[in-house]
C-alpha cells in the first residue's frame, strides 16, 4: 500500500507541489524511511483558503442596525451587509451578545428583542428556534435568536435590544469565537 502511494507522491514535481521544501525533504529520505514518514505525516497540495475576507459596506450604503441594552440606552449603531446575521455582526463590533453555540441554534444566549414593526418583516421562527426561545431569559412576543435574523434591505434602521441576562447551558468560561 505504501509503495504505490510513495511512488505517486515522489512523482510530483516541485512545480506541482505547494510545499516544495517538504517534497525535497521526502526525496532525501531512504525508501524505508519515506514509507514510515508518509504514514505519520500528511502532505497535501490543496490550495490555502484564507478566512476573514469580510467586506464591510461603505458608510451610508449598508443596512443600519441599532443595538440597545436592557435599559434602552444605545450601545452601538452599525452598518452591515444584506445576508449578515445579528450575532455575527454583534461579535464583529464587540457588542456583548454571547452566542454560546456559535449560531447552531442549540442555545438561547443570542436572544434579542426586536421592535414590533421589524419583527413582523421577518419570516416566522422555525421549530428549532422556538424551542430555544422557550429557554430564553425575559422572553417577549418579539424575541428572536440573533443568529437566525438575516438582514435584508427592509430591516434598515432596525433596533435590537439585548436582554438583561441570558441562560447559558454551556458554561465553562469559553468565549464564543463566532
């Protein structure tokens, strides 16, 4: 098994290999060592994908969202792109919206309270979201999970109020990376 795999890997030219230094290193090993080396080291030539290529709208061209705290004080006003969700943009702008499950609809820590006129513009919450909202602290008739609120042009000017507390079923001191 290793012999055929080894011969295929050794037949790569440095022009085809994304990591030519690894190819040169494997060519300098004895055949027995090459087999063992390949069994313990993964060498691949897939293209490097970079994350974080988020493009923010130019000022005045995005969808404006106002975040308020439980007392009604403005926390921050931001602009986002169509298709963004409230949880992601809150994290991007350091707004204290937890999101312990990182947007997988497995908690209620990204619970937000929307104004009725904007709540009515959103599609109805699905069963999974309703199940999680049942566990949310300070649930209201216009409560939604921030990870499920996808922004559209109609939501421009929306206000999302953060509740005074959240119920976190995933308590271990881990800060969400979503």
